C-alpha cells in the first residue's frame, strides 16, 4: 500500500476567503460572505443570508484576522467550527476544511517548490502546531468528521 500523499498547492489562507460561511447575525442561520470579483483579493464583500434576507455590504474591507473563530471582514462567527483538543478548529468554508483534512490524513507531506523558493506562506504550512501534531491526528480527524456529519452541509 502506498502512503497517503498530500501535495501543498501553496494557496494562502487568503485564497480561502472568497466565500466564507458564517452564522447570520440576525437569524443565526447559515449565511455567506462573498466577493463580487474573484480576481481581486480586496474587493467589496457582501454578507448574504437567504434565510432572513439580510444583505450587508462592506466596501473594500481590510483583513482583520484574529485567533477567534470569526470571519476577517465582518467579524461574524464562522459556521464551521468545532471543539478539538481543548481548542477550536475552524474553517472558512468546506474547501478549506477538506484541504486541512487531507493534510492531516496524509502521512507523506510534500511541499511544492515555487520559483521564489520553498513556500512557507501556504495555508497548510501556517496551521497551528497542535493541528499538525501527529499525536492529535486522530482527534483532529474525528472533530472534522463530526462537523461533516452534523448536518451542517446544507448549502446549495
Ligand atoms: Zn439571516
């Protein structure tokens, strides 16, 4: 059997913020923060809730990354978060979650070499050590699978 491989695509954390799943500040249902222009990282962001109709716009917001499980633009609670190892594991969206999952699952981790050298800015290379730690692997995977099974995947 071949070991499970993971190849880092070098995408930074910012690449995963074009669509963020949050808890609607008005009705607590699943809402989304989307960007109008996928090619512009700092374009206007909209918080849209199809449940209660909330539609909030922020013009060219800056990033406010924090250690709290909130989105970097509106500061709303992230939809995908779960307790794990005494901390909170959180994701901007499912793509982000599945990328971290495949990273944690893999026993063989490869970095891609970029023209400017080895990338240390990619989202996975910047994961907290407790997420990368082999001793937490099973707990992290279990937490992600609980999140997957919690019925929260209801996005069209
Ligand atoms: Zn709402």
